[in-house]
C-alpha cells in the first residue's frame, strides 16, 4: 500500500479496497520498522493519526471526502508547528518545546482531512545539506543506508521514498526540498516565494524560506500545493493569487511550443559525468515531446553561492537571536546574564548553527555591513535580473538538481565548504524567489539523479506540467517504487 499515488489511494478508498485506518497503520508500521535504519522521523503522532483516519473513514463511507488528501497519511518537517506536538527543529536548545498552535499549512492539511503521521528529522534549524546535523542523529538514504539522504529536509524526503507517508512537507531555503528529493528519488517542489504561508514555520532565513511538498509524482505535488497555497493574513509576505491549479487537474499531453532553456553556466566541469548524462538524456526526452531546447546565459550564476552564504547567515543571526535561554530555549545558568547567554547557546546549538550565526553577525557588524551584506543584496538583484532576461527567451529552465548523487555519511561532515558546494544548482532559485521542481531522471551507481525545472514567478503550473509529461515519457516509476535497501 505505501508507494501509492494520491489518485490510487482515492480510487482504493472509493472501491472499498482500502480504509484510511489500514493505510495509516501500514505507513506507521513502515516508519517503526525503519526507525533504526533510515530514521526518517523524530516523533510519530500515532494517536492523533488514528483519530483523524477514523474520522476520514466515516466521510469515505458517506462519499463526502473533504479533498484529495482526506484520509491520506502525511508527514511534516520538524520545524513546522503542530499544536500539542514537539517541535525541535533538530536542535538541543528546544528539544522539549511543544507547539502551542498549528502552522497555517498544518491547519490547511487538517481542514482537508489529511492524517498527520509524524514529524520528520532535519538538519538543525534547517542548516545543512545532508540531515547529519540533527541533535537526534542522522537520517539515512533508503537506496543505500550508508549514504546521506540530502538535506535539510532529508527526513521528509525519506518518508515518501520509503513509504511511511504518501506525501510530506519540507522547507526549502537554498535547495532543502529539491536536493533531498533528487537524492531519494522522489519529486520535490519549491514554490514561488509567497505562494505558501510561512506562519508557524521556524524561521531560518526569512527572505529565502519556502514550504513545499514531497511526492511520488508531479501530479501529487500539484495536488498538495493546491491545498496549502494561498494568502494568509498571518503572513504578510503571502500573496493573494488565483490558485496554481484548478481542480480537476489538466496536464499537457504534449510539450509542443514549450521553450526549454539550458544555462551554459550550469554544465561545467566538476559535475558527476553520470549525473550530466542522465540530465542531458532527460532534456532530450523533453525535446522528443515537442519542446524547443535553447541555450541561455545566466551571467551572474557564479556568484549565487557566495551571495547566498552572505544573506542566509545574516538572516540566521537575526532570527536565532531569540534562542538565548531567557526568552526561548533551554537555559544553562551562568554567573552573569552574558555568561548565561553564552552557556545556553554554546550548549544548545550545534557546530554548524554556531558557525552560521558567527558568519552572519560578522557580515552585519559595523564596518562590514556595506562590504558584505549590502553588496550581496545588490548582486542578488543582478541574479534576479538574469533570470528575468532568460525568461523572455524561454518558458522553463532545465538544470541538474545536484552536481552529484548521495555521498557517504560523514564524508563531507567536517568540510563545510564541500557541503555548501552541493547546493550550487539550487540556491539561485531561492535568491531570485522563483519556483522550481526536482523530478527523478535516472540513476548513477544505483542512486537516483534529479532534473531541476525552474519557472517564472508564480508559474508552478508550467514546471509541474513539464515534469508530469517527462515522467510519463521516461517511465521510471516502477524503478523508483522500491528503494533497494528497504524492503
């Protein structure tokens, strides 16, 4: 039963072949069985899940399902608030924090009848690309448990890949949905900044963070987006627009007339040769579907990683200042207020979080603000302008999601620069606030490879439609349905 799409689940519910409670029990069983291998979850919400599943089954009997998600097991990343449930963000400093209210996206999931099965593991405060910095220990890739699952939303990606949830939600600040989706062989969507409310999401970098879905197919990702998107009065950055997709969903049967851009700056030395081959084969498949392939240029792409790693730590420094052992966070008493701050943060925060706070504080400090932060803001505008110019020539930009497949656990843990370089193809999307989706496009050494499709602002429909057409042409679903190391 795990591994089904939303359409398949809905059909099984309608035919009486499956109940929400049975599906929930199966997903929870998978999560429990894999707890010591993949470690996708921090908390399983079993009691709440069965209560929601039983209520969904009553609606299913009456033929009055609330939405496509009614009765469907869903997991959410542990930096999203669920009332009455722990929200640790993978950090010792708030390991016992219990959320007093629901995040907006959680409220919308509940209103749609979704069954929340648990909170998934993540890099501490979403800082990392491998889900190794969590205070709960690392999450492992279901395709090979010696490998990382990507990060920081690694647990949410693994939950869908292993079948302990039908769909899940993660957060993406510089690729934290798309990169683990690529490495775990699932679809991961980072919506346009502002399409989905961030209220109830623990902020990492407020101008970059965005919540989005993991799913087995682009169609499922579109369906989840249709539930969680929309204006929220609690989030002033959320946007009031027409829904990205009207129900029933209608995907293109052909890509004739679609213009797909290949940025020459993204296909350079340093990329894994098998990854490049898989991505180029995927682009050829798009061409066979009728798309026109055209080379484009993004002149300032080489600066995107540097810009990101100035802006993001600066916002981290500001956002995490509240965790001081006084207002929020575990307190470690000292002889003075300053010593209490130092001991609380030094004990509660991990090495990577402390590193980014210090980098950000330095960039924002007197005498360095203009040299670093202000300059990064100016280059951010240039990067956005590059994309705007490219989208006058093409409708979609296709790139690799990651320059490599999943690496060994511990391989880059003590080399932060090498870890940061794994985000080289994803960070520019967040810098520019654009939507992007990663869709599986093949394998390298038995591990999944992802194709990234980038779209214009608020044009999720085009990138998801392109991803959907590619999925059907590539026919990879059977190969992706059962990760080799998880049975």
